[in-house]
C-alpha cells in the first residue's frame, strides 16, 4: 500500500458505504473499511475518528455554512421561506453524488443509533436557525416554529429529491411545491 496514495478519503467513504450496505453498519469494522479502500487503519483514523464519522464528517461544516447563509439572506420577512430557501439552495451534490447521498440516508435510516445522531444534528440546526431569525428581527415565538417547520419541510423535499430522477427533479422546485401545499392547508 502506498503511504500517501491520492484520494484516500474518498475511497474510504465509498468503501464504508459499500460495506455498510452489504453487511450493515454494526457488522462493519474500521479494519474492513480500510482494507477495502486499500489504505492502512492508521490512514482511516487520520481522516475519521470512528466509523460513524464517515457518515457525518461534513455535517458541522455544512451546518455552519447554512447558518451563515441565513445570516446573510437578503430578507427574513417570511422566515419559513427563508429557512427552506437557504436549505434548498445549498449545493448538496457538492458533498457527494446524489446516488451516494441516497446510500448514506439508507444506512442512517437502517440504524437506530445513526438515526438518533442525525435527528440531534437536525435539531441543533433548527435551534441555530431560530437564533439567527431572532437576531434578524423575527419574534421569539415565531422564530423557533419557522426554523423547525422549515427544517421538516426541507427534509421531506430532500427525501423526495434523493428518490427522484436526477435529471428531472430540482430541490428548490420541490421545496417550493411543498411550501405551497403547506400554506394551502392553513386557514386564512
């Protein structure tokens, strides 16, 4: 095994997803992931502190970017639309191809511990969005509602986007459709 082979992190991610899908998350070891990626176990730990972090490695950076985007949004007069819009406009395929994002979601959904961690990350994002909305002048009662509902609308759209034909469905369009449907159910 070459000591500094190019693309080690990407190969580790791909190998982990493949093994998680084949054997399940719990039955996959770091040693197996490293072996499949053609790197040493030490190289694995250079990139990830544990096998869970293969799936969650970018979440802190993504959360920070999303919070910053909401801080810089031109308007939060419609806080629900602002939250959903910033989430929808993020370049999700910049993290990985949609197929890989779909596989990642599948692995998370199949493991209660991973699902719990994902839900905690979603909750943390909603809290940070609510804080930003308050700082931007949205009322303290409305901000957490807009943030939490916005995150849920986005997650519903994101699941539909992951399952959609990659050339047909656009995440922003899906979010707009869901927001319109939600607003249509509200009285007045």
